C-alpha cells in the first residue's frame, strides 16, 4: 500500500467533505420537537452526538464516550445512498443491509485508505452492537425519536399506525445500552399510551 | 453545593435535550452545497464536528481532536436565544457578545451544576481562541462556509455583496488554526475570484 502525498490526502478529504454535505438532505420520518417539519439525518446525527456527551453517565462504567460520539457522527452516512429506513417497516429493514454495505464501500473509500477504514470500522461497530460503546450509541439513536414523538402528540406513531407493543419491543434496544434510559423510555411510552398518543 | 439525586439529574438532562432541539430551527446565511436551501445550526454543528475528525491531521501536533469535536457540537447552542450573526455584519457581531453570554447563562444552567459548567467552559474556550483546540475548531467553523460558497457559485458572497478582501481577512482565522487549511482556503477564495463568483 502506498501512502498518498500530503496534498492528495487533503484533496481526498475535501472531496469526502463535499460528498457528506448530502446527509443534510436525507429526510427521516420523525418531526422536530415543535412539530414544524421532518428531521434530516445531519441534524439528527448532531443531536445524538451531543446526547452522548450529556447522557454519558447513564452508560455502563468504563464506556468510552468520545468513541460513542464519533460513532454517532458517522452512523448515518451510508443513508446518503441507501436512504432512511423506517424501523417499523420490517420488509424495508431487511432489504436495507445490502444497500448500506454498498454505500459504505463507495463513501468511505473516498477517504485516504487507512482513514476510510477507520471511519468504516466505526460504522460496522455501530451496526454490530457487540461493544458497550455501540450499544449505548444505538440506545441513543432509538431514544431520540421516542423523545420527539412523546413531545409531538405521538408524532410518527399515530401517523404510521405503530402500536405500543412494537415500541416496547424497540425499547429493549435502549435497555441493552443503558438501564436507566431504558426505564425512562418505557415511562415515556406508557405516558404516551395514557394520553392517547399511542394505541395498544 | 448539593448533588442532585440521580433521577433529578436525568430529568434536568432531558429538559436540556428537549431545549436544544431548537437549534435545528436557527437558520444560517449560507446554503447547502447543492444550493437548495439555507443551512441550520444543528446540521452545521454536525458537519464541522465530523470535519474535525476527518481533517484532524491538519491541526498542530498534539491537538486533542476529541475535545475539538465536543467544542464544535456545543459551539452554536447560544444561538438558540441569540440567533446567528452574519460574520461580515460588524455592527451585529459587536452587539452579539452580550446576547450570547445571557443565552449561555440560561441554557447551560439547565444542566446539573458541574455538567453545565463543563459545557459552558467548552463554549467559552471556543470563543476565546487561546488553545490549539479552540483555534482549530474556529478554523473549521470558518472553513465550512467558504467551502459551501465555493460550491454554490459564490453563495452568500455575491448575495450580500461581500468583497474578496473581507474574505481574505477571515481566512487569517483559518491560518491561525491550521496552516494547511489556511493555504487551501485561500486557494478556494482566489479560484472563486477568478471564476467571477467573488469580487475584488
Ligand atoms: Ca455561528
């Protein structure tokens, strides 16, 4: 493997920087907390990255929070090509894996070799959920839309006819990353049910 | 100083999380790189945070990049109250300091005491530009809109009648944080002048 000269490295990094601007145009299902519009992947990535900094004490002791932040800043880049998948659409979720892998091949390989490999490794770690860092990162990724839905009269839940049982199942992913956030998320779910914003 | 019980801490952190969602609705002057719309502060914060990870090797040796990332994720939170200031509007920039300080008082004090102080310290460090981390962070904050303008036929430059001499002055802030990014930014500026997207 040859190391690219310094100028080539910077040019590759800038090309990557121009490419990832597209994440600002990938639209998610959930809305902002004032209900004004749907959220995009870039602002979502900022939000969960900052949540990791704020809620880090609710991860298991010894969790490397800075790695969690890094993981969350890159976790959705593959959606530039593959698009956002609604987690309650089981068929779409299954088809998504191949598309995301192809996207990772294209996008991370724009960077200089070892740097692209490092970024891709963060994404693979996030997806595999085998480390405390990735389990906490995924927990925050699931926690954020529950918080948003709770603050927008159910948000995507009534809109896409999602049932409380389905949401409770997703809360397990949060519990696996953070016991206290899992408890808190379940309380939000039950409160939403009680208010009639989420149906059994 | 009393330490809040665990549940109160989490409630305070969640109230902060709900509050900062508003950053997604603070609109900046510059446009996305496809020119489709103006950028918001939340997606901008994600973008520069990820730029720090990608361009970290262009900071002085020994720069703590993870601290730079953290700083960039919080650097615009005060704009929830104070709004975005166009850096070429000297009068507005002068009036902004007090408004941002009042915003910092309100927003960071929503967090548990020592955590709010830590987050505020990151913001103060960013503003003061006395450390290599804050100088590199500020360099990226200035670099991103130049890259965006360069990719949108001058973007905000012709729109707000900004002159090349003014942009070259702003490039000095980039040079102070990263010699190589300073050189690169100046090349973008001269290229934009040559293409007629920025006037002398
Ligand atoms: Ca700003």
